[in-house]
């Protein structure tokens, strides 16, 4: 069990599929958690160790207000998980500039704003903080209709690397997780009634199942903890092996 006792962590996108699992996993590991997302209500029950605030991560003033307000309530943060995301699907030829900019504003700028807000505080305080960015396998394996999403997540991967480089001398670590297909209910290869896209993905997934939100949450908890003290600048693929390589190649040299 990962130990995050005496840690205080900000989770953005805390109302999402992965975000809710992150909050639960971090609380179970002993952390205090501040959650931020759009909307006035948290989808995880608030308690003594969890506080929520509504926040648009693409807005600089909103991010600053959210971090300050949550720290006033919970105590100073020493961890950050950027779990927010906007993932529409639209061919490039049908995309407007506004649609492109909105995805980058949330996924890339939002991660930059929260990272910057934390780093400024941590450097001033001498805090050896840890950042985990929830990226996507789409960052390195783009798909049709995902030029804005894939591009924004590739930017998140680069942001992670630069944060690791700049934060390292201050004891600040930054890593990213690239999830594959994650669903609320795990589905397995061969299940009846699978959506055609899910069936195709599972055919290409060596472990033969979709991911569960907890698969990502437990990895993030590890990256926030002292158990990963020498890990920074890493982008970890958690996809059941679906992005390990050419999983569809036949086991024969006869082509």
C-alpha cells in the first residue's frame, strides 16, 4: 500500500472518471486532497481530508484563487495531479480555430498554469513537491479526428520533461502517465456486445482487457510517494500493452 500520510495533493479534473478514482486512492493512502473541476458540486463526498472548489484550469486568475483557497482550508500542497482534459473528436478539415484553441487551453495551458502555480510556491517554501500529469497514449499514437487532442497531450509530455529539468535542482519531480482505453466497467476480449471500437482495441491489447480508473490512480499514488524518489521526467504507458508495438503482427515470417 502506498503511503501518502502527511501529504496534501491537488487533483484537477477530480469529477472525471480517472479523477474520482484518484481522489479515493489518495485518501486511502493517507493524503489530504483538494479537488478542482468545473461545476459547483464534487462527485466525491467531501470530508475532513477532502475539499472541493470549482475552477476553470484554463483561466490564470481562477487557478490562483483555487490553489490559494484550498491551501487555506487543507494546508500547503506538496503534490499535484493534473487529471483534467477535453477530448472531442473532429477531423482537421472540419475543425474551427476556436475548437482547436479550446482543447489546447484546457489540456496544455491548464497543466502549465497549475504547474507554475505550484512550482512558484514550492521554490519559495523549499518544498520538494511531486507532479503527475495524466497524459494519453494519443500523445504518441495519434488517431483520426484527434489532431487537437493528440497535439495537446504531446505538449503535456514535453511540459513534463521541462518541469523535471527545471524543478530538479529544487527537489521537484514531474512525471506523466499515458493511459490507454480506460472505462468505468472493465471489458475483456471476447465479451459479447462489445462496441466495435472497443473490440478492435482489445484485439490489439496483449493483456486482453480495458483499463480501470484504479489502474491509473494507483500508479499516480506511487509517483507522488517517496517510493519513486528517483523518478522524474518519465512518461509511463499504462495501456495493457496496447501501445507496446505492432501487436497485430502475425507470429510468422511468411508474408
